[in-house]
C-alpha cells in the first residue's frame, strides 16, 4: 500500500535533535499512512545507528559523504518513488523536514487537510517559531528578484521592515498570523503535492545548501500551482543546528543567490543592474565566491570543502 505522506529528513550531526523530531512524528495524531526516510550525510555522531536502534520503522540511507541538502533530499524522495513523471506509486504528498524541528500532535494531520481542501496548492508550509517563541522569518518569503535582493544587500529591508516595498524579502510587513499566498516557504518544513513533483521534478542539485527550496517553489509556481503559508499550524524550529557546524554551509548562502539569479533572472536583467548585483555578491560572499563569479553561467562548480 502506498502511504499518503512520505517524509524526508536530511541529517548531519544532529542526533539528539533528530531523535526529538522523530518522536514528535511518532506521536502525531490522526494522520494517514506515513513513511519516513532519514538520509544521513556522513555524520560522525552515530545518528544513523541511533535511528536504526530506536526507530526501526524509519528507513535510513547512510551516505558515505556529505553531498549537501539538495542531493540528500533527492535520494530520499527517489526512495519514496518521487521523480519527474512519477505515477501513483509515490505518496500523495512529500514532506521535506529538518531534523531540528518538533511537530505538535496535530501538525501533520492539519497540514494535509489544509492542502486536501484546495487542489491548486502545490506547496504549503506552517508558521515556524524559534526556541524563544519569535517567528522564523524564512518560513514565508518572496523570490530574491534583483530589486528585492538589492534592498536586502544594502540593508534597506532591515531599516524599513514594515515597508511593502523594502520588506518583501521575508515579508516582514505582514502579520505573522495572516494566511497568505507567498512565493516560497522554507525547506525546514515544505509539504509538496505529488502532482507538482511529477510536473517539475526534484531539487536542483547545483544548490549545495540554501536556495534549493526557493528554486523548487519557483518552478512549481511557474507550472501553475500556489504556494501557501498556513499560520494555523505552528512548528518549533531550532534553526541552523547543522549549518552552524559547517564552514562550507556558512559560505554557501551567497553562492546559492548567484545560482538562483543566473538561472531565473540574468537573461532579463539590464547590464547596469547585473553589474551591481555581481559587485554586491562579490563583496558579501568574499573570496570563496570570486572563482564562482568568474565562471560562465551554467558551469557552476561546488565550493571547496
């Protein structure tokens, strides 16, 4: 029997948080048949062994190397049967979930019911809150167009967070409890309809970490589906539990911005603005990004570890 929900959790050295996350999934109330895949990116803290010992119903894919967020998620999604042009052998929904999240009892049931009520939704995400109770602003975002990225890079989005013009990057001008259609939710909790995956495929593996969720949402919206922010469901997110341990992860943010810009906006950006964007990325991304900036578009190489 094909489960209604397939969950993929990519883990790297967050064993104890992963345990809490899996326990919260186990405790979830009122959900349909669910299959959980943990893709472990060569952790050194015995994460994979813990999952096998304590959660025998969870499938573990133990990667011998850390190949990044996109590649690891795709391994799990393919294990569940998701792929471009996949059929009904895959679950109705895929949930990309971070190991540093904790779900309330009804989160999965309510999010699935929310998407079931509107077939035009391709993606939905809940309200994410940090340990101190504040909003994780990344849980609802606009696409980083050249204009929006410029406002962020020069600090206008921080200076004028309530401005509908300058505050679009994280939609800081909106009430956190307002249900709204957005450009993207965050890959920490991203519920995606099978039909959308069938149409556009999986994550773009050019993104090692950061940007892959934006790119997926962009392609799914381009294919005609809505992306919705549903604040009636609240999920706790520790945030950066794995990435703060990795120097590479910390410098991938601006590389991801460059890949996204080249893929979706370069062709329609005037030369003067293109030059400003590359200059801003060079200043923000620093030396690790310079070699990437010199590469021709479409020939992106992974940053060195």
